[in-house]
C-alpha cells in the first residue's frame, strides 16, 4: 500500500487512511495503518523499531485524515488533546434523505454490543450507556433516480463513540449511503457498497510547538461524493 503522507515532522505524521484498511492489526491479518507506517519509518530513517502511536481511530470502512505520534511524548500530548476535547474532527457524509433543518445537533445515549459489533441508541439510564453528541450542517441535497434524495452533510463530532455518526444519523432518519449495518436499504443488498463517510478535517495543538495544526482532505471523487461540489 502506498501511503499518502499529508504532513510529517519529528513528532507527528498526518496520513490518509484509505477505506477498508484497519487502523491497527486485527484478527483478519489484513494490511493496516500502524504496520504500514512503521515500515515507512524503517525504510526512510533506516531504524529497526521506530515508534508509532495510535492517537484516534476510524472505523474500517471509513477513509480520511488521521494523525499518529512519532514519540511517546507526542502520544501523551495528543492523547490529552483527545481527552480534554480540544482535538477537533470534521467529517463529510452522504446520507439518504434531507435534514429538516440545515444545521442541528444530535444528542443521544449509545450502548455498544460487542458480540454483533454494533451500537444502539438507548435511554440514559441503561447500564453502560454513553452520551453521544454531534453537530451537522447540510451542504447540498440532490434527487437521484435510484436512491431518492441524497444529502451531503458536514459533521462536527463532539464525542467519540463506537459507530457514533452512523448510529446517530440513522436514528435521525438520515442513514449513511452504503452503510450495511444501519441503513435498511443497504442491509438488504447482497452486494458490497462503500460507506459514504470521510474524515475530512482534523485540528489539534502541536505536541511540541505552541501552535494549532489544521489539515483538510476532500473525499475521493467516487459515487456518491462525486454528485456534489466540494
């Protein structure tokens, strides 16, 4: 896999995670971002065991921007950005339907069910339920012959829950295009489809320098993203 390095210095690497590639090694044994980045650092700097730290995750089907730590110090600092909610992440998503309001906020409580690898919206008093908050803005909507109304929205993720964007939007009757877990239209399909969710922007304080780092990356020009102007 050819890694698209967006930015690199002595402390961090910002890279594009392709869809279908896991963030780290899992039981499938498929190629993953951490392993590939470690190989990249080995070759570039001729070191046997370079450090690479996973700061945040993207679901396997989701593509887009990720930042990785090159030192334990950077890992600690960036993890603190996540913990204190200073780390900002924006996503592009194509949903089936059109939001009633161009801008809005979704607040739900989610519970993860590990056996089926899904999450569900539950009441606040359910054991292990966690608050999930996101804000969205509708950029454009288009009527299609095959799927009806599709909308491109920008999502500001305020919390980081399992499958959060997918679950909350589905619960709001705005399921993601291509989602075979939470969109009933695609659950029924036998053919595989690529979920229309892309991590398009990240912003955080640099672990060593006292400055805010911001990076943007538009989705690949594939259906259904190519229906919209970005």
